[in-house]
């Protein structure tokens, strides 16, 4: 299996006065293309910091990160924000615990929101329809977020993350605001996305049942991979 992400000695330090806080401490691992990787650990262990760095939403203090064989971060390379933006929109889709839907936009408009900021992103109607149908929200396309259940809102957030056909989906506590039934629905959707579309999934969760869908695991404690 080819490696899609390679991390060596990733470290993220925050300074609070004279104190240095290691949110990540020399984390090293690789992720194969097509894997579901479950990232686990107690609150404050560095899980969100890790996926923010892997998803190019934050820069490490030091260390090396390669994505699809390209060196993104190391001691001698600093990509411009424009280059990082291209990597974020061409490689990654992001789903978070909070849905971050625009309340005044319909389901369809929320899903298509990335194309507003990416005029070059050509979203065919059949692709949009296929994504909505696969997530069971096609009949809700003209509804506003306030008319949806929590599970439906998370499906819309998933659809928005998939609209640019990402290679890697980062899901940070995607069931954190959902009841057990809706959590099971999102779990099944993630498994199907991985199986049927080959999307690599990096999944952060406190939910042990959800974590079990992973075929690879990263456990963090105090910023270290254990």
C-alpha cells in the first residue's frame, strides 16, 4: 500500500508566559492510502492539534510532514499560504463536531459553498445529486439547516466535505453532537465512503464503538504517540 501521509517528529509548542506546552511531541507515523485511521486519547492529549497539522490547517513548530510524497513542512520548507490553500482544497475534506452550516442557505447551497470560493471547481449536477442521494439528503436539498435533525445536518456537512472529491477526509468528533442512533448512521456512512470510494479517513473520536471502524490506530497522550 502506498503512503499518503508521512510524519516524522511532528512537534507543536504553545508558549504561555515562560511555560512551553507541547501539544504535539515528536509524533511519528505514516498513513496508507485507503485506510481508516482512528485517532484516540483523553481530552487534551493533542488529537485536534494533530489533525489540524496533518490537514494543513496549522503549522508545526518543527518536524517533517509529507503528503502524497510532497514535502509540506520541514525545517527548510515553508510553503506560501496560497500553496497550502491549494493543498487543503485539492486533497482534504473536513468534517467537525460542530456542523458549521450557514443557517440562511439551503442544503444544496451549503453543499456547494466550496465552489463559491473556488470558481475553478466544476460541480456537475449529476455529481451533486449522486452525493446527496448516497447520504440520504436529496429530498432535503431545499430545506434550511434549522429544518433538519442533527444527523441530517452532519450528513450535509459530509456532503460539503465530499463535493471537491478529496483524497483524505478528516473527521474530528463527527458524532460528538449526535445520539447513539444518529452516531451509528454516520459510522456506517464513513465505512461506506471508505469502502466504495476509497477515501482515506482520519477519524478523531472519544467513542470506542466508532473508533473500532479503523484498520489503523494512533493513540495520543500528552502530545506523544503511544
